[in-house]
C-alpha cells in the first residue's frame, strides 16, 4: 500500500530493543514509504525527544512500564500513538484507547503484524491530514463567518443608526411641527399661507383680528386682492419674491374689512409641495402704531423747534407789530387755522382790547388784518379764560354756547363782532383759547379758529398754552416799552407846553 504524503514521516520509536529499529526501517523501505526515524529511545528518555522535536507518529514497542507510557500519551495528546504488545492484554488495549492512542496491535511472529501497523498508520495519517484540512476549512469558514459577521454587524449598526436617525428625525419633525403650530397659533404677527390664485390657504387668529374678521369662513370667502389698498402692490411684491426668493419687511398698505387702511411690513417665501409652487407663506406686521409714534416724535420735535424759535424772537424784539407777525407765523406752522386773535386784558379798566386779529379768507385767497377795538368785560369766552386762568377747547362754538345758555355778545359798535367771533366766519367753528399769564396775572388771551368743527385735540390746547407762556414775557416787555414811549411823548408835550407858557409870561 502506497502512502501519498508531501514529506517523510518523522517517527519516534520507543523501545529497549536495538534490532526493532532495523525491522521498521526495512519494512518501510520495502513499502517505499518516505520516513525517517528521528529518534529511538527507552521510555524514560522519550520525553526529551517529544519536548524538542516535532514527530508525526510515535510507536511504543512491547513495554512493561505501561503506566509511564499512558502518562506520556496524555501529556502529548496531539500525536498518533501506536501501542505494540507481545501478548493480547485487553486491559492494556482499553487503557491505551482511553488515554488517546491511535491503535493497539499485538505483535505476532514473523512480523506479520507490520502490514496491520502500516494500515493503522496510513489511516491515522489520513485522519490527521483530513483534520488539518478540516481545521483549515473550519478556520477559513470561521474567518469568512467572522468577516461576514463583521459586515453584518456594521450593516446592523448602520441600520440601527439609520433607524435611530429616522426616529430622531421623526421626533424632530414632530417637535418642529409642534413648534411651528404653537408659533402659528400664538404669534402676535399675522401668519398666513396664500395660494398663487390669490386665495387663502391658512392663517392664524392674529391674521383674522388684523383684518377685522370674526372667523375663517368669512375671510375665505374674500380674495386677498380685496385686502390690498392698491391691488397692483401685490403684483410688485410677488415679482420681488420670484426674483430673489423671499422678501423681508416689505412695506405694503392693507385694507381691513371695515375699509380702514393700515401700514404693514410683510416677510414671505414661496410655499412649495414636491417642488411645485403652491403659493406663499409668511407673516404680516402692523406698523401703524410705529408710524404714528414716529410721526408724533417728529411732531414734538417740530413743536419744540418752533416754540424755541418763537422764544428767541420774543426776547429780541420790542416792536408789537413784529411780535404779532412772529406769533402768527409760528402758530401757523403748528396749527391748521383760519383765524388768529390776540386780546389784551386791561385789568384796571376791566376791558379787553383785540390787539391783533388775522383772518385767512380761503375763498378770496387774501389775508385780512382787522383793526383793533375795545370791548367791555362782559360774559364771554375770553372773560371765562381770564377769570379761570385756564384754556378752552371748543369743538363747535354754537353748540357750546347753546349748552351753556350763552348768547353772542355784540361790541360797542353795531358793525363790530364780539370777542370770540371774527366777522365773515360762520358761528359753528372750532376754537382754542389760552390765557397769557405773567407772574400769575393774566395779561391777555391767545385764540386760534378753524371754520371746520371738531378739528382740535387736547394736545393742541396744550401746545397753544405753551406758546402763550412763551409770548407772555415778550408781550409784557413790549407793552411796558410802548407805555414808556407814551410817557416820554407825554412828558415831551408837557415840556413844550411849559416852555410856551414860560415864553408867554416873559412877554
């Protein structure tokens, strides 16, 4: 029987008989079996060979110290051990197989046991080679399984990560939707979604309130174009969105359901589904209050500038004509008026003198300066202001007089109008009157008149009162200056009379 092996068998022969080596060599050579007996040793020296040299098989021939042999088999279990005995001892065979021997063979005369030994060796070597191949296959399979397992683990990890990411994305989407829903419903700005054909898709409660609607059904019945003050503004606004992809704080004027006009800033972007333009979404911010606040601010600045300029002129002029013209010019800068009156109060004479009256004749397009006149201090608007030292804001003079059971008071001359009434104006006009006070003493009254009723506000009366305080000192100085000039003129006249008398006496 030929044994196909790639390298010679390295055999360890454990025996006490020197001729056993020759028997085995001769037998293996005759069978053309590649081999080499790498060591021949008694049992007690075999451990040295086994520990230092790799062997393919171990043959133990006819030993008596079987306990030591069995211990060696257990210490080196990876080798095929072949036990040869001279006698058929069943206990030795059983123990040999239990400890891991490959075979246990009885030696018979004439070396007839050697073919059986060879068959057993061939079988053991085949099992060894098959085991090596099997182990290699197993190792390769384990490597493949390990690689596939690693790939599967990575795939599972990727799937797990993807699932986690999807779950997180779903949670984030839910959270985003919830945040958007809360923003949509609770935003103080008007949030909207409109279609490309100028219809409403959705809006929040602030949008309904902004445009003056009670519920969605009402606003859905109206086109968005109906809410633009100028529908062409929407066309320009949409062109800008198309051009740059969005608008931010775009100024527009809108119309409420009751036709009230208001200013707003719009920020919006295209509203798309699946890449298709459905409409536009964004929010509208009412800036009417901001605009009014800015207008009020500018108005206050203008008022202060005008009053400051008037104060400067009041401090630098003593000519009454210049002072009156300056008062008219500055008051006209702040008020819409058709007439201006400045009354001087003569406390000692208990009379009111209309020092300056200006009337704007809108129809004729001319300005009329009415001559000054005197009136006795009778019940009238001016006397009420003088006595109370408090201004009056009368929305409709005729209604005011009727409510207070007063009649118009005529002056001393039948063609003259009473204080508080300018000739040529109808009697249902609006008027403001403010006392001119110096050191808690009233020296006059400043009055503005508008032919239209209900045009002046409490703020207007406050402004006129400030102007009256500014002009009070200037008028007082001018009045004193005029009185001084009158005294000087009177003294000059007396001196001339005295001189004439003295000249006559000397004659």
